[in-house]
């Protein structure tokens, strides 16, 4: 059966439930907000409960491919922001697999005892830099990129570095005021991760943040919303969008482009863990192994997200990839976080 035929047939059979921005209670009563939810029934009794930061329109091809190989496994897929996902797991919400773009929050979950150990033939051949303590596993390497609306840059020489971008924005306030977008660091775990990693490595981040603040930058929770705003023409530029989402949108929306800056790129490792609350451990392990195979370029088809193999290219930049390890927790310390956010607020609220 062709993949397209299988996907079409399975979509027709899907029991889809979409719960946008509704509160859900964890085992200990704490509520967390979800963005989307969809059920993919299997032929057996097992239902794999997945909570993820990956949008359904990005991740669904992998789900369909996994169910083609494992038709007996039903899947309950929930999407949430990285901050809400972290709150859910700490609140005891019942999930079997946790997938997140916020490496630092994932690392703290594993470090604080919320992840169970898992080992398989696939995890054993995963590079050391892509796993931690047999609890946290990287399955993608994804750069942060700058996406622009080409029409709104018409007549301007495109900047090649962040320093040139600062100059361009500063010299054209009438064109860019109110039309720049970036993450709300109070709401986005991924945005906070990218910001702290850039700030510790380069003064260019603070100069750019101050200019964006003076130009009344718009703040967003996630990459998808920023890309929507750029595609509509509400924004001229979105800063630090996930490259995997951007590439997918370039194929769909005319007039979008990735700004090819040459100075550096942050590269995030999307990670997976099996929480201690998991009950469908075997199914979670099967999906984790499938993700890791794709991440190592050994899957049956084109990966739905950038594989770990792109890491070699990323390492040519001195600013990526971000490493798995205790250093990720530095800016999650309460005082460090409060200090960083206060400086960011001051820069953005000029």
C-alpha cells in the first residue's frame, strides 16, 4: 500500500478531538493548558499517550508512519507549549512519552527524577552527545532562523549578520515599527533557551533586543504563530523561528524567505523522555526507537524533522549546537532567571 493511500484511509478513520487552549488536570490536580489534541485509534487495546511541543501538521506524518508499522497501538497526541508541558509532567499528568524543543526544561525533568531509564539496541548506538543517563534522548538538530516577508524588505539590501540587521532596523523605523516578532520569554521555554544561549555567547543579542524593543516588537508564544503573522504581512520579520517549521512553510506560502545570516546559528536538540508515570512503556519505547532511527538517518522514509546528522554542519558555527548537560540548568536557577528576564523586559519595554 502506498503511504499516501494509507494516510488517506487512516485519516478517514481518525477520531479527532481538538481541544484548543483548554485546561487539563494532572494527577495532583494542577491544571495545564493544551493547544491541540487528536486521537489515532489502533486495532488493539494499548493507547500511547504522547505530550509534545511539535505541532500536529508537522508531526502527523511520523504518527501515521509509526501506526503503519504498529497498527495495534492507538495514539492520544497532545500538543502544549514547553512551559505547560513541563508543568504537566511535574504535576503528575499521565503520559507515556514526552517530546519537547526546550532542552533545558527536559533536562531538569530527567535530573529531578521525572524520567525513567530506557535502553535498547537503538539507544546503545546513539552518539554520547545525543543522550544523557539513558533518560533523555535527542532525535533532531534544529537551527533557529530569521524569517522575513520578502515584499516588506523590497528595495533593501538584506543583512548578512546580526550587526547589519541592527543597522537596517535602526535606519528604517517607519518600515519596521510594530512589524517585528519574537518570543515572549515569560511564556516560551524554547524562546528563553535560545535567548539565554545567544546572550551568553554574543553581545549582538542585547543590541538587537534593544532595537526591537524601540520598534515595538510583537511577542509570541511559538514559531507557528510568528510564521502565520509573517505570511499575512502583519510582520516583516520573525526572529529565532524553528528552522524545521520555517522550511515547511516556505513550501506552502509564497513570499516568505529565510534570512541567510552568516555570523552564527543556535541549534536546538529536540529531546524525548519516558516519564515515570508511563504505563505503556513498551509502546513508548517502540516510538522512541522509531524517532531515534529517523534522527540517525536510518528510518524507512524522509524524516519529518531535521535529523541529528545535520549536527556536523551546525558545528561549523561556534554557537551551536546547544549541548545536553548540567550547564542547561544555569539560567533556570530562580535568581538567574529573574535577573535575565528583568534585563530583557527593560530592553523590550523602552
